[in-house]
C-alpha cells in the first residue's frame, strides 16, 4: 500500500507529526494500544489519511494493512478530511420517502463532491446518515449543528449561499 494519496493533498505539519510520535512512544508498548493511538492520531489531524497510517505503522511495527483495515472497518475513523461545514443528509426511511435522496443528489451536484468527500477548498464535506431524530421535518439536512427540514432540491442553492 502506498504512503501517499494521489487526489487529496496531505497538509500535515511537523508539529502534528511530533505530537503523534509522542503519543505513539507513550502507548506503543501497551497491549491493545492500536485503537487509542489511531483515535489520538485522528484527534491531532482531524482524520486518518494514509500518510498518518504509515507513520503509525513505521513507529509501531504494526503492518499498514492491519491499520488500514481497522480505519476502514470502524465508522469512527475518517479517511478524508472533514469540511468547515459538515453536511449530513438523512437517508432514513421517513426522509428518504419524502425525497432526501434527491436533496442529497442536488447537494452533490452543487458542491461537486460525493459522499464522504470534501470540497477542494476545505469548506464543505458531504455525508449521509440514517436518522437525526427529526422525522416530522423530513427530509432533513444538518449543516454542523443547524437543522434544515422539509427540504426540496430547489432550496439547496439558497441554503449553501448562507455558508
């Protein structure tokens, strides 16, 4: 597995790498330390790009394939950076029946990104979720902590313009 991604530029700093190496040095000899190391790495960088996974592999001696397997298995880990504005479209049953799939597609079209991706300027990231507990407002989109309900695709440009 290569230690660089082709499409997403890695913007880690020497300070972040130093902080990660301190964490690894403190934890690597403890049994079961890989998950805590990965969680702290994500806290430091905001996500777990392949470059960070390679640092973890090199410093711990754990195969990169194992680290990547864990990073892709657990939903708590993100392999792509998150945007300043994190957009989450509910695709649960109530929202989906009322058109959230079309709202998601319009957001994807307007932003030029797909699920799990971030705009090149780092402003927006887009993801889907299963339920936000606002079924009475279906279809629902959350942008960070703001909830937008009863949406139609034609409302998307106006909402994005606020950000």
